[in-house]
C-alpha cells in the first residue's frame, strides 16, 4: 500500500466536473514504481421519504474495486433522521444493504455514518446553504440512536463493515458528549483543514487532536484515522505537500501511536466552483513535473522493508476481502472543499460536506496530448478504457466549510 514515512496514505478522488478517478491516481503511482492508494474516501447522502439506493457509490463501484483500497464511506443523513430510529430503522437497513453490496465485491469498508454530526446539526450548518442534518435540542441523542441503528443493521446485514465515529474538531468535552457507545465503533476519525500558515506544524496539530486520540484509543483496540485533510488556504502545492509531510511525520506518529492512516482531499474546487481552493497534490492529467515533488517524497520515504503499520492484527479484518493482502487496515481521509473563508468551530478548520448529486455521467476524456509521452505514463487508450468501465457520476463529493453557501450555489449552477 502507498505510504509516506511508514504511514499508509490514500486519497479522496474527484468525480464529476474534473474527473480524477482513483484508477488514474493509481496509474501515476504504479507508473513511478510506487504502491496503490491505501484508502479511498467518498461521500453520499440519504434523504427522508426516499429509501437510499446508494447510487453515489454504485456509480463509482468499479473504480473503488479496481483501487484495491479500503473504502471510507461517508453517509450523510441530510435534513432528517427518519428511518434511523428504533421504531423505524428502514433507512439504516438500506444503508447496511448498500454496504453489503460493496463488501460482496471484495472491498473493505469503513463507514463514517453522519460524520461531523456535532457541526452539521447546528443552525450555522443550515444557514450555510449546504448539506446539514436535522438539529434541535435532542440532536445529540438522535444522532446516537441513529448511529446505533446503523451499526446494528451493519452487524446483521454487512458484518464486515467497520464503523467510525468521526466528529468535527472540537474540545474533548464536546467530543465525548457526542460519542455513541464505544462498543459500536472500531475507529475514531478527525477531519482537519488548517486555515492559516501558523497551523502548519507538528505541535499545533498534535495539541488539537491528541486529547481525542488518547481518550478513545488508549487501552483499547480502537484506532485513529485522519479521514480527510488538506489546506483551506489559497496557497501553493508545496505548502500542501508540507502539510502531508507533517501529518505523516515520525513526530506525529510518536505522539499519536494509534494513528494508522491519512487520506488526502485531492480535489480542485477552484476551477470547479469558481470560489474555493485547489486542494490537489497530484493530477493525472498534468505534466511529469507537476507530480514529481509528491512522487519524490514517496520514493524518498519508501522503507527498505515492511513498515511497522503495514499489517497488524488491529488493522486486519476478521473476514478479509480478496484485496486485503495488498492493503492493511489503515486509512486516511484528507479533506475538503469550501467556498467561504470563515473559520470552523473555535479556531479549528472544520469541513462541511456539501454535495450536488446528478445522474449524468461525465464524458470528459483526455486528449492525446494529455496522455502523451510528455505527460504521465497513462495512455489515452488506458484512460478511455478505465473511464468507460466506470459509471462516473457528475457528483462532487466534497466538503465545504461553515459558510459555504457560495460553493453550494456554484455547484448547483454547474450541474443544472
């Protein structure tokens, strides 16, 4: 599996306006004699009164399968918790059955159900104009009940799925208060996007996440993952690579011994929405020079032998899939996209998920120049084949920040 400083690394790819399927990302990696992405993050939403059919995931299932990565599925119950209660768990069952369809294809799944519920249930999230969950005085308890129903449904219908408690960055008191029963989840995750240069340090990052990491993973077999990360700053690719280096550094690994993977939010929302940032650290369509810094980092950090995180009992499923030999239970999620410049909770970078779904396929194909010898080692025929084998949805599984109404509006305009 792909790693940096011994830490498994993965991506959230971009499907939609600017297609960057994981198949293409992995072609760049393997073309440089590197391993494939360790994790694959993506998003989907459920809505009240509509039994979820999982179309956001089903349309990219071929790409998920081909990646060989651990799939970190973020399922968002937008606007209502209907179907997620003890008296009506129909939507929870629907979620579990879709997860089963994915695991039946040999894919290992980590389910981040209702991630960042401590943010998405707030009036701030609703006012942003993007995705949000039903709030109110009982929002915390409602979330806990819903999480339990989904966990129980998965235990029955998709037993190999592993649940993840994935709140928005906040103080430990709040994160403890929102936590479902620890018996229901195997992983805890954090989505974190620095918004200032001053946050780009080991000390700053560790000070924010270590209390959460220690409380939920000490003296247990639970593990910690960075489910999404990137920089919510109008900055350079070099700065983004610096942040990835920090997240995977030996210093961070020492401070957070139960951190097992990092996932990067590899989307370009600057061109897609006309208002946000470019979060990418690699681009399969770009020149070799564009991707060289990342590939060089990964090559330089390549261990001489297996890493200490490459395969451990705590990261291996009881029922391994056909691809489990090529990747261990480690993941990461790098996050987000947003159109606003407002801060997250406190001074922490928080990411809101905003998604515009469409059943249209994206027919973008690379030109011969994009696939030429002057570019990445991915031929036009290879790209065409991989793209046609996937039902690429014209969706953007991306995150926005609190005030990301402009992003939401921009996406709606693009997709309609």
